[in-house]
C-alpha cells in the first residue's frame, strides 16, 4: 500500500467513506464503508475494514461518496472567456454599466468586453449617446446575462459592420453573431481557459458537461483531446447551420470522438424563442407596458418539425431552447410530430396542460434552478400577468418528467451545489423562499445533477462507472447555506483522480 494518491492516479480503494445517493437503497445507512475500484468501475462496496486494502488507498476520512455530477447546459468557451470580461451583474443602471466599461482594460484584440448585466429593472434605458460618452473610440461590448442582447458603442458597431442606431442594442440572432465573433479566440488562449475552467468544475465534483457552444464543436474537441484534455466527459451540441455537415459525416448522438470515449456527439440544438431578460421569450400574454410584445418565435413551428425530423432520421437527438409558454407548447408539439428524443432547454414558463406532456413524450426538462433565484424579481415584475407556471420544478417532478440540472454558464456560475440549493430551498442570501411550492426534495435535486437525471439516478453499486466525488456533508440533509458551501475533497473520472483537495 503506497502513500496518498495524487491527481491523475487511480486509487484502488476509497476507504472510510459513507454513501449517499438519490435512492438511498444501499444497506449501509450512515455506517462507514470501503469502495473498491477496478478498471474504472466500482468493484465492491463493503463495511470499512472488512476486506483487505490493496494498492493505492484514498482515505475519505468519513466523508460522503456521491455519484459524479453533471452540468447539462454549458456554453463552454463563452464561460471560460468570462475570466477576461468585466462582470456587470452588480450594475444598477445603464449609466453605471457604461461607467464600469470606461475603466475596463483593453484586451489584446483591441476590444473592451463586459458581461452579466440585467437591464429589465434598470431605471434608465440603454442608448448610444451614454455608452459613447463613457467609452470613446475603443470598441466596447456589454453582453446581457442571458446572452440574448448585446449593447455596443459606435466604434464596436462600425468594427462589426452593423448599422448604428439610437440604442446600440442588438437582440437575438445579431447578438448571437456578436458572441460568436467574440468567442472566436485564439485556440491557444481559449483552450487554456477552457481547461482551467473545467479543472475548477472538477473541484466542485463535476465529471461531465453538455457543451452548447455556438460553433462547430467537433473540431474544437478533437483539438483539445489531441492536446491531452482528459478532465471531464463532454457531450457537444450541433446547431442548425452545421446539421448538414454532421449528417454528411455520419455523426450520431453518442458516437465517441476520441479513443477514450470522453467526448461524444450530443444533440441538435435549436433556439426557438428569446429570453425573459431581453423580453423576447414567446409568451401567451403580452409584456407589461408593451401590449403588442408577446416575445418572438425565432424558428417557426413547421421549420422546427422539419429540423427535428431530419436530425432524428440521421440518428441525432434534439435539444430545443424554449423559455416562454408558447415556445414550450410548440417544442412539445414538434417532439410529438417528429418522433424525436431529447430535451427542452430551460422550460422557464410552462402551461399547466403542457407539464404532463414532458413525461408522456419522454422529453427531458433541462433546467437551471439558479435562474429562478437570479430572476425572481424580474419574473414577478414582467411575467406578472402570465398564467402559465414559472420555473415549475415541483410540477414537472410530480408529473414524472426527467429533470436535468445545469447552469447555462456563463449565465449562472457552473456550480452544481448552487443549483441543488436553489432547487431545494428556492432562495439565496437569506431572502424568503421564492414560490416554495415549486421546490423539489434533495434526493431529486441530487439525481437531477447526475448524468441520467432525476428519472434515471446514477447508482452507487458494483459494476457502475467509478465517476465519483467525495464531499464533506450529506447533500440530502444539508441546509441551504451549507449545501452551497459543500467542499469536494476528491473527484474521480472512471476511477482516476481529476481533483484532489
């Protein structure tokens, strides 16, 4: 028996641990156990000390072993590049946000970039005069927290070739195009930041993510794995402009991109409406003070069915962005008509009649619980007249929908413990719980944070993949602040240590 294992090594035993999982069907209760590993899988689980320890031993010191965690919705490069961008989440007004950018450093590409503002409740409007006065001739970009709008100064609009108008605000597809250009970083820089960000995720117990970068992700992940990336399991999305290429290359959901099978083809990702913060989510009732604004459908129902039918015929599952209740209804219709499998991403406002359709159609609800806490005041203000259910976690769970938790990073920090705390306790920072009737219990939240989701909880049992994390508390009993503060002492991917505190 050798000394303390190091990151990159594969211990043979996790000693003196306690098990916790979504089902709690193990026979050990809170008694300490040894988890024996072999060939990347759990070989046996036995009472502590009952079997001899051979090889490398990871001493859990009485900590809790849980299944490795997944984030089911990440924009990987944009999230990684947030480290270079000015945070605007605390800006109380348009003028304040512009002032923050006036003092921001200029990046190597000659731009200033800030991200994370939420303008829906600002007392003033975004306009070009204010931003130009603060930022001058340095191309300056302010990205909304929801990424569905971007505020640019005149220099940035000229640089990008967009017409200059009184606001300087681009929404939806033009805003996405700006993000694509900003995210097209030098791979030497971008890949380094991605690797560092995913290493930080491993330190939170994360073993896998769904990557929805708006790019041809196959090329990027081939490059990263060839350079030695091995921290995280990746499933990458394909967007409609790349669908023909993916089908021509014979890509099917689940196909491995690398020899180790860490990176695999994911789903066709289709964005069908806008967002709450940009007031473009497609809703059945108008937005306050704007009687003609019901949001927008960015893909028509017929076009959505056609896209999903083609993807399904080629062996791809589908991930459909739908935030407003109208968009969710059309997305569910499209799953029914096309026979597609997959998920609805966000499902932030769902008609009561549509809630049971998720389970009936086998459509996963890929949701981001922290968004409910971030958006609570905005939801109460600008969705006050909506009759559908906002952030309906409990309603979906009670209807047997498969919940799959994520962050939508960089929209929210990639931290599964924050997502679980938001889902279970519906609050943060000591505020009263928001719409607590939509909270789920901790077992559902933990299962939803694993690969299979709440309806297919990852088991801790012999034969299961040794994608595991060792934590300092039982997430099934932790209070809200304690759950957020959960410390991860070790994360294992197929039995190999990707994080060691």
